C-alpha cells in the first residue's frame, strides 16, 4: 500500500535482475507515476517485472522544469517513485535534486533499500569498513585540489569511474596517495564480476569496460610526536665532543639529529653547560 503525497526512492538492480526486491516491485506497480533518469532504460526493467506504471523523464537536463511539476502532482495527492538507471537513486545521480525539492515542499520521502555499487564494492574489498567516505566521480577539473584535501583522511575512500578515464584516474590517485592498497571492482553482480586487489602504482586493468568502483585505503595513523628533551640533546652533543668533534660541527650534527636549528642547540648549550 502506497501513500499519497509521498516520494518513494526505489533502488533497482546494478546488473543482476534477481536483486530486485519484492517491495520495490510492489511500490513501482502501485504509485501513480515513476520518475526515471532514462525512460528507455527503465522501460526495459519495468517490462521484465510486468510493471505498467506511467514513466516521466527527470534528468539533469530537464530537472529545473520537470521537477517542480512532479512536486505539484504529489502535493495534489499523487504518489511517485524515483529510480536511477541502476542502483540506489540520489547517489551520484541527478535525482538528488528532486529529493531536496520534495523535502523543501513537505513531501514525505521514503527510501526503498536495494543494490548500491559503492557498498557492494566496499564490503568485498578487504579494506576497512568501519569508517569510509564516498567520493563518487572525480571532477574533470580541479581534481588535484580535491585529492590533496583527501590524502590525510584515514577512512577508506570510494570512487566511481568510467572505463575511458580509469587509467588516468589510477595515475592521479597514485600521485596523491602513494602506494596504498586498492580494490578495483567491475561488472558487479554480473556474470563476469571481478575484484582486482593490489597497490596504487602497480595495479592496472586490461581492456577496461563497464563502470568501475575504486576502493582506496585511507592514510596511516600519524606516529605520535616524540617529545625532545633537553637532556637528550645535551647527551648527543657531549658524546660528539668526547669523541673529538669540534664544537661547531657537534652543534650542527646535534641539530640535524633532532631536526632543530643550530641556534636552538647553541642556546641550550650556553644555558646548561658553559658560555661559548
């Protein structure tokens, strides 16, 4: 049973049609209309499950005009379902704008769970699943700035990528993150599903086809900063002097050992040992 003035977010299969849920089928059969990113693609899915609900195209190109009309229909008592081409709607999907508009206008929004490529790739990656960040597709421009801001993040990161950009993106990830562990997932839920595990800089994909999910290891926990004690500095300096090293050279070597300036070492020696 669907409710009026409600927008249902229906996840659809990402490859294997058997992943469609019974609840999603019931919702799609019962609502007044379905908003789809690509009606031609969605029509094939509906035909498979014998669903005859009217379809309305709602994508990035017509969102500004169609979105408002769909909201008005729901405000007037109709129910609707939102689907994307594959997977969970509103994730790297123009349908997110319709969801925001619905919430702003007081429409009830109900998620109908199902397949999500990012989550499926993550749980099979072998990398940390306790904390993760979904990045999605890297922008064509300013991606270096984005990656630079991510390099110190310690949680696992999930990216989407198209086949023609995969090799270049792997290079950019290696430049930004170094030789971290990565799992490349492709053809998820399909017959040729594959997980390629390795390290950035050494991993590659022959003849990339289909959409890819890249799951990248987060940064290591920073090592605790060790407190530099005056006594440790003086001990090293005294050992060098005892070994016959001249004072200026001993100060230079001591400063280098503790990543200090020679001036800091000099002031410490003046204070604790003798004026030079």
